[in-house]
């Protein structure tokens, strides 16, 4: 009986365990977890945007945060543009046709985010800390025009009440020289799958992993000629893994059953992965435009690489 209890304790200590609920931010600090956790891997995970290689011991109540991923940092560090091109983003659609997979259920929810336009605009405005692109509003152009009509009507009414023939006109809308188009063109699941496990005397442990891939296509189109000036594609892997253990054993001459299961899984965010791929596409768009002579990045030569 004692050896079976020792086996259960071993499973509890050696395998992933169910995280505990905590409202104390200190419990989310890896420095408080003790030497059994690998801090280097934790720091690498935070810096690279990858999932944790060790299960978190707490489910922490976290405050809202501004999401800054590795590609975001590179975009911020791009030197300012000599002249900021004016660009417009009309659509950046999900073209994967993928739906969320749920066993036994017809789920109509999409597998990737439908907020591609917002992510592209955010990435364009992030580049060079806002010194690269002038982005004009086109996704909500109807609302913008309606507000301008309201302002124009109000100014006309005020001028009429004051007996004036003229009123202050609105400045014309800024037009774009380029249109940024594209979309999420691929979401491939189970690119890599695998696992490892062992079982003996009713005691087993296992570990499984899965890797998906999201692919982004982005292009810059000249408004004057309709020519596709730049075109890039980026991809980002999405990693998920889970570990678990179980005990299933009859004891006391087969009259008592000991059964125990434990496990945990970590899934990399699909939305964060899409955003990272979009930011990488904008960064590559800037660099490709430099290589093809559409603009110039100070101090950037990439060993005179051409594309």
C-alpha cells in the first residue's frame, strides 16, 4: 500500500499539475517559484513570444497590457523614413476557410482572427515609432464622410444665422499613393505532431506536442498605375503541448482500486501569431521597398542584398 502512495506522490511531483488560482501578482513572478523552474527558458519564452516550457503553478489574475511581440520591437527600431508614404488599407481578410476544430460539434467559429485590418494598421503606424507611414481611414470611410457632412451643415447654419454668405470649408481628405492589400492565406494544422510516454504496473506518464502554421500575404499597389510594387509572404508557427500522468491499479488483493490522472497543456495564441506574422510582413515590406529603390532606410544595406 505504501509503495502505491509513494508512486502517486511521485506522479504529483514529477508531472504537470493543475495550476492554483491566485490573485497575488507575486505568484506570477517566476523568481518566486523556486529552483525547480528553469528561469532561462522562461526569459527566452517571454523574449521570443513562445509558449512556456514549464507549466505555470498558478492561474493568475492579470491586468490588461499592451501587447509587444518581437516583430513589434524590430518595427519600432526601423530608422525614420525620409518622406512618409500615404497608404490606405481597405481589407485584409481571412482567406483560409478554416473553422475551429471541436470533436463532435459543427462549429462555425473561424480558426483565425477576423481583425486583420486593425492589425495591419497598427503595424503600419508602429513602424519607426510612427515615422514611416501616413495611414488614411478607409475601413470606416462612410462614418468619416457622414461626420464631415454634419460639420459642413452646422457651419452653413451658423453662417446663415449670422447673416454671412460664406462659411469655413473643410480641408480636403488626404488621398493615398499606395493601397496595402492581402490577407491570411493559410492556416495549416498538425504540421508536426508527436509525443512520448511510458507505462508500467498501472503507472504512466506521457507528453504530446503539435505544431500549426499561419501564413500571411501582403502587397503594396500603386494607386496611379495599379501596379503591384511590393509583395511579401510571412509564416509563423503555432506550438501546443501537453503533459500528463495517471495511475490505475487494483490493490488489497484486487478489492480496492486506485485511479489518478493529472495533466496540463499550453497552447500558443493564434491571434498573437497572426499579429506577429503581419508585423514581420510590414517590416519585410519596408526592407523590400528599400532594396527596390522606392524609398531609403538610413544605415540599412543588408550587405547590398537585392530582391
